[in-house]
């Protein structure tokens, strides 16, 4: 087990290295000049050249990357080109909000997805089953900015149950979590349905029924715990999906997380911030996957970690 | 020094007349909430150059000069008076006494010198460094051979002398832009690169709280040197809020001003809502939206083709595309800019005439080209309207909708034959006609990377522009204005641009806020002159 974890962490470092290289190459190739962004529209050619020199943007690619890597190994993500603030400070100030949003989204997708999947499995083939699965399909495919704005309009503007965007209280958390969670819940609903159907076909369920247990008891005591486990193991993988979702959801709801930070940096080609957020997200995804793999054998002893 | 050249006299008269209009007896107190979409990157006056931080910086800092609230009329600010030497090369400013920085120290001429040295020092990486080109010694700062401006001298603690290397009629405007704000050396040195997050100025408000990515709180500067100002005790800026969401919050009573204005998509709806239509404020801005035609790229190297395109564009229809939120333009300058030619008719919409001109240029069958455009609404829709107009005279334009930085890059390196400037250019930095020429129509801007995307370079006009800007004498300003008018009309003869419209700004304020409409759409303190907004609920 320990050996496995160490090996996986070693792989993670390699993956992060690869991601940093690819991102750096892509940003290097973007047909826009960060020095000009900093210098502003009334700058002379000399000013632009000066800034390029100061930031090392005139160096050959491998040297720029090597410099970045060296700083990175010292834990230094650099300073934002336009804000001049340390990237680590910017990310640290926004990470809690993103983590909170993700936690809320996980709660939402589990609650909604599992309930939908279970209902559909129990009423298999019925009208309810069909409509739930169609709803799940819509949930998976609907763009998050549409869902977000729709939820805002109905629950915040028309009904006034929740605040219109912003951050701070539990009330603020509900709609963005729901928006981010809906995508996953559609996914979970379908998985839960098939997992539940598998379990319901098992012999021990028939035995439980034969013993004369009531339907509800069979469902919650015998079927549910077994059906739910493989799904719980997937949560780690969700984190990767959330990472792309938060960029949109945070923008719609004015949620002060790293997705919003990334989006604003991309528009201004603020390379240190883009690199920093990419690496932090990559870390989260790698760790999420590792977590999912570590949890799997605890749930299903047939899985062995090697 | 000639007394007749005391430009201060005229300004002082204006100050006396205009000052009373605003600093009335509304009680101080109360607060407001302003929302913005984008985060505030910095509050360092030498660095900040964004929509959302522009007037925040103006409220935290002061410069030697400023403008009458809600107007583009120059007035003294930290300078009490100034004199200009006869040759127009030496400006001497007498500073106001007893003005204190937020840290309690008195502002002196040393601070003025330090601030100008700092903004022109390449290590500061100020996007405004280019505005100070006329100060003697700027070239030595730029190449690193000096760390202090040769032309700026502290005469005594309350007098500063600035020598120029060439007469510069825009110099007082330059002293009024954010980049010339006075900063205290000790605070800049204490916070270093983080000064932008810990701003210390002499302004009406001071920064009380900043939660990154969420909220900034400005508190009233109790020691502010302008009596009775600012009106509010506190302003809260909430960032990261989409304009659509901001508007909903305002309608719900959760916010007071949508800093990014009323979003185009909601415009008609709000305007027809009886509850809110009276809270809408409309104002002009020093902006022109135009299509650049790259004069170095065939077939736009032929003036007939450029004139034909000018005649082909149905500008009224484009204004309708954006729900009438603009006025049709026919020349580079916006109407409220000195030097605008009100009698000029421009190129009338005439597709048949345009076709005839194309035929004259040997392009009766039209041609294929590319139109670059910034990819946020409403710009792609405007580009489609342009595309249709061009198709009507046989020109096939492929639309390239890209991120802002990519369009700017393509414009700068000359690879874009046509660009629709919307969302990027051009809003004036200061209310002077020269600001619409140098960077976007002059030869200097036509160099690689410059903002003159038409790559238009007319040396004769450049010489005339230099001549106009050397007229410093306030008594000859009408003459200078006329020269600029002639320059822009000559530009239109060469037709490197199709001026399309001058955007109007539409914003809102909640019922509980008071103050003249003009300060909510201030042409210089963009977007809002916060210092003069008052709260009705404390009156």
C-alpha cells in the first residue's frame, strides 16, 4: 500500500511536470504579446522592449521554462504581470471559496443523483423511470451557464428565496452548488440506476424478500448500501470535472474562486496566474484520482492495488 | 515669466464659478454599493488602467490638476496655481499647503518629484509612461541612464518646476491623468510591488478593506482637504458580478450602481419598466467606434476602395443593432471633443456610389478580405452587419472573432486588413483632440505593435499635429482647435477609417442616491465620480 502510494505520487510529479510544460508551450505560442498588455496602448516600442527584458520574455523558450521551473521548485509561482501581486497569495485567497463550492456541489449531486437513480431503478420501465432518465440526460447535456442563469432567474429573482449572486452565507452557496452539481447528478442518476438494478437482481435480495421483509426495508437495508458503494468511489474523479465547471459557474454567480481568477487572467494573458491556476487544478485532479483509486479496494475487496 | 500667460487665471475663474454648483450643503454620511464584473487588479495609480479601477484611483489619489466634476473642464487640484513660461517650456506649480496623505504626513513638492520619477522609471512598468514624453530627461529615464527626471525640480516645499523638451499643449491634461497622481515615497517603499494592494494617497477616500476577488471598502478620508467632500462615509465595491446579475441586484435593492452600466441585452426591458426607467442616466463619452482599413494591404492601398467602404456602411442600421445606444459618427472625433467639426457631412450611405468607386479602382467584381473583431457581444453582431453591407457592394469579408489580445496583436503587426474597433478602441485618455491622433492615426502609432491599425502615416499631417500641440498660449486655443479640425478632415479625405458611431453610456443609480446626473456618467472620472455622490437617506 505505502509503496503503491509512493509510486503514484511519483507519477503525479511527472504528470504535473508534463502539464506545466504543455501549458507553458501553449502560452508561449499564443499570438499575443504579454509585454504589450502590460505596457498599455500608449507605450513606445522602447517601453515594450524594456518590459520584455525585465520579464525575460525575450529569452529563448527553453530558458524561460527553465527559469519558471527553478522558481517553481522553490515554491515560487511568480508575480502576476498585471496585478503585481504574488500568484500564490492570489490563489490562496480564492481557493477556500472554490473548495466550498465543490463540497456543496458534491452534496447536491449525491443527494439528487442517488435519489433519482434509486427511484428510477425501483420503478423500472415506468413513466417515472423514463422521465427521470430524460431529466438526467438533460442535466448532463445542458450548458452550465444556461442552468445557472435559469436558476438565478427563478429562485433568486422571481421567488426571492436566495440572494442574486455573491458569497458569504449558506444561502449564497445553494444555487451555485446546485448548478455545478446538476451535471454530476445526471451522471450519478444513471449510474445509480444501473448499479441498483444489478443489486436488485442478486440472490440475497430475493432471499430477503422470501424471508418476508417489507419492500422498503429490503431497499434501504440490503440494496442501497451495496449499490451506493461503487458510486462513492467516483467522487474523486468528479473533482476534475468540477475544475472545468467552476470557471463558468463562478463567473455566473460572482463566486470569488480560482475559476473566476483564471478566466480573468486568460483574457489578459497574465501568464503567471494562468500557469499557477492550471498547476493547482492539475494537482487537485491528480490527487482526486489517487483518492478514488485508494478508496476503491476499501469498498470492493476484489480490487487489489499494485 | 509672462503674467498674461497665467493660465491659472482662467481656471481660477472657472473654479470659482463651477465649484459652488457641486459642493453644496448636502449632508455627509451614508454609504453605497457599486458592483463590477471584473476584479480590481491594482489601485497603484502608476499601473491601473482598467475600467473598474480608473475612478477608484481618482478617489484615492489626487494629482496637480483635475476636472470640474461631470465635465471635461480642467481645474487645479493639488496645485493651487501655475504659471507657464513664454516659450511654453517651463511650468511652475504652486502646491496647496496642508494637504495630508492618508498616513498623516503632509504632501510636498518632493512627493511630486518622486511620483513623476517613479512613473517614468522603466522598472515601474507603467502603462502610462508614454504620456510623459515631453518632460525633459524622459529619454534618459527610458534608457536607464538616469533615475530621476532632469526636467523636474523642487524649488521649495510648495513649488515644483517642470521643464519640457518641446512645447506641449496637452501637458496640463497629462498632469490630470491617474498616472500623475501624487504618492508618498515611504508607503511605496514599504509595500514595494504590493503598493497597488495598499494604496496611500491624498484622495477623498481611503482603502479600509480589500478581500481579494470579493469586495473593496473605501472609507471617507476625514482629513480631506476639500471642505464638505466626499459626501459618503463609505463605498463598498463588490466585484465578480456579471452586469446582468448586477442589474437584478439593483432592482432588488441590494446594490446602488452597476459599475459596468446597463448591459445591452437588458436595455430595452429596463427602459420600458415604469419602476426603473427614471433611474436611467444617459451620458456621452469620449469614444468613437470605427473600422480600420489597412492602407498597406491591397486593395485598401487605393483611396477609392477606402472611400467606397466608407459609403457602403449603413451606420444607422448598426446603431439599431445595439438598440440605439450610440450616435452615428462621420469623423474620428466624438462630438463633445474640442475640434469636432459639426458642419462636416462625411461620406453618406450610398451603395451604388460605392460600387461605382470600386469599378473606378478596377475592382468592379469586388474582392475577398478579412474583418477582425473582438469576440464579445455586441461586436460580432456589428461585424455581421458590416459584412452584409460589404457584400452588397461585392466585397466578401470573412469575420475573424478573436480574444481581445489577439485582435490587438493582429492590428499591431499589420496582418489584419480590416478591424472593427469595438470594445478595444478608442476612449480618450484625456479630453483633448490630440489624444485621438498620435497613437491611432499618427506615424508613431503605425509602427509594429502600435495601435494605428490602419497603418496610416501622413507625414504632412504629423507635422501639422506637432505644430498644433506646440500652441500653449490659452489665448490661441481656438486657433489650435481649428488646426486639429483641419487635420481630422484631411484624415477623412484619405479615409483610413470608417468612423461608425459614438457610443452613449447608460447607467443606473438606486433611488436612495443623489447627485447631479453628470457625475454618474462623468466623462473623465470614468465611470462615476464617487466623491460627489450623496445618500438621500441621511439628508
